[in-house]
DNA sequence: CTGCAAAGAGGCGGC
DNA sequence: GCCGCCTTTTTGCAG
C-alpha cells in the first residue's frame, strides 16, 4: 500500500558565479559567491551574503534548462532571460517539503477599512455607506458614503504611519470623478482622509484643497470598539 | 604568515517550523517546511518551497538570539520581532563567501531621464533644460524646462510599459506647484508625459486635462541616437 | 486580460 | 532624520 503525499522540493546551490539578466532591463552581476534558490514552481532567487533583497530573480512560472556550468532560466511571455554561469559550486542540494502551512496576517489596510465601514461614526456623524472599493473612472474609492444632506463623501483610508502628499491628489482625483457622476444630482462632493499620521507637506495640501482629515490608527480603532 | 581575507558568511537552514511576526502587523506562518536564510548583516528570510516572495523576513541590522529550538530576531528601533520555532531541522549549514562582485544595471528610469535631458528635441523643439529632479513644494520634477516663449514645461518620464492614470495627477500636481512659483512671472505652465505606453484611462485623463504625451521607450531613444 | 492600489513593501537620493 | 518616488517592484482584486 502506498500513501501519496504532495511533495514540493526546492534546490539550493551556493556557488561562485556570474549572472546576467535581460528583459525589463539589462543587468550583470559580477563574479561572486551567491546563494541560488530554485523553487518547484520555477521561481529563482540569487542572494548575496548580505542585503535583504535578491540581486537577481525570475518569477514563478519560469522555464529552466541546465547545461554543465550554466543554468538558463526563461520567462518567454515577457521575453525575460536569466543566465547563471557557475564558476565553482560550493554546495548543491535538494530540499523536500511535505508540509506548507498558511500565512495569516492581521492588521492590513483591508481590515482597517472593513472595520471602519461599520464604525463610520468615527469619521463623521450621520454618514451612510454607499460602497466599499467603489469604482470610479480613475480608480476605486475605499469607502464611498453620503452625508445627511445626500452629498457624496469620499473616504480614503491609509494604515501607514506617515502618509505622503500624493495621497491628497489621489483623493482629489476620486473627488473629480465622483463629481462628474450623475447619481449625485450635482450635489458637491467632499473628501476625507483617515490615517494615523501625515507628512508636513500633506498637511498643507489637505488644507489648501479643503480636504478633511481624521487621525486614527488600526490599533486605536480596535481598542476603542 | 596570515592572509586576512574579508569573509562574509550566511547560514541556511531547511526546517519544519512555525514563524510569528509582530511589528507593523501581526502574522503567523503555520507549521510547514521552509528555507531559513540568515545573512551576516542581520537580514533574515523565510521562504516556502514555492513563490517568489519570502513569507516572512527581517531587515538588515536585526539582532539575532538563538535558543534551543527557537531563533529570535529583533529590530528594536521599529519594535519588530520575529520568532522562528524550529520543530524539525532537516539541514543547517554555513556558507562562506569570499567574493562579492557588483551588480550593474542598464536601462533604469534614471538613465532614461539622463539621456532624454540631452535629447530634449525628442520631446519638443526649442526646449531648454532648467533642471533635473527640479524641486517643487510637492515633489521633484524629472525634467524642468522652458520653451521658446519662456513658459515653463514640466516633463515627467516613465519607463514602464503601461503607465496608469495616477501619473496624469502626478503631472497636474507638479504643474499646480510650478504655476505658483514667482520665477515664471505668471507665464502658463504646460506638462508633458514621456513614456512607452499608456493605459486607456490615462489616455483619457491626459486629453481631459490638456497634458502632452510623447511615446518613447528607452530602447527607441538609445537606438536612434 | 486590463487596470489600479496595497505591501510588514525596500531602497535611493535630497534636504 | 523626514520626504517623495522608483522598483526587473510583487501581489491581489475587481471588471
């Protein structure tokens, strides 16, 4: 009797190598010792001995061809190509994984927005939710609402500590689009940013363009409800 | 006689583990087999057997403490913490790298912009360069120029294949700021986007706000000059 | 597939 | 340090 276990393997090579990438840009990684990770879905990573980011990589779905001293990786659909010239292989081993548990995240912006949708009073009194990820011509509004007068109120939610100026213009862009929609029958639209904090230039931009701001963090919202 | 070689090492563990991250969010990576990479600068990566991105990570500069069956990684400055519970270690080895060559990239936006700065004629005739990364109140303009009439012309350069609507508003934001600067003595400012391609909504937005567009890619610019 | 925005984004350059 | 923005961003989601 056999028991079939869904097994996934990855190959890990530590080698002195030269790597060339061509596709979205052209890049050459000069001779050095690197960790090369080849995953079973075609993803490839080239890591140096320091630094968080990989020096080179190829996406999942890549095709891999091996010749002596050379690993070719291709992603034809985007015309990307990676060549790993192996000068000296220090180690080369396969690792078989039989178990792959999920990654569970708590506290993302989506959650913040979900929670805020049922506590609109924390933003302003007498707001009614019209839609989440409400679609406009120029992108989705986090929380589309109307106030007691039936005027549209666009709410943009950010979870990041420091929010930059570009957000004021993101909000203005949505307001511009919402202002052109017929369903509001010409009533003026307002915009409100909800975030834990602002950059100084953003503070100025919000004032200049008469955009609202409510200081609120995910932590504050969860602990107070 | 001793020869001192600057050596950099990284540790590579393949293990069945549970990982908990707390800091910017809270996350739990459930029991599974993962590749754990610990670099000599404190960077830590947790990779599953598939997928390009690490499931968890910690930045370079992190502090690492090891106990039996547990690796604690901390980044106190940002109050981030990672705990790796090692249930079963399949392999654990150190890799010493003696050589670390540079990564040389060709074709980034900076280069595109540099090249365009000396070939302004490809954008429009009779433009004069005023500055690169020209600072305004709301962010840096890629190429600040003036036309033959002394009117300011803001040029935004994008290298990506498909550019989204938000770029039209980035340009409008710069135009708004430039329009308030005294040095132009009230002359009207124009904006031009240079990119290889546009999304359909962006095409509409550029027309609606009377922004210019020049279709040009890094490849085209290099081959034609 | 297109289009847009979030990400524990990371990393760079300027001030 | 703050601030804005580019990235071979990657990833996810909706129409």
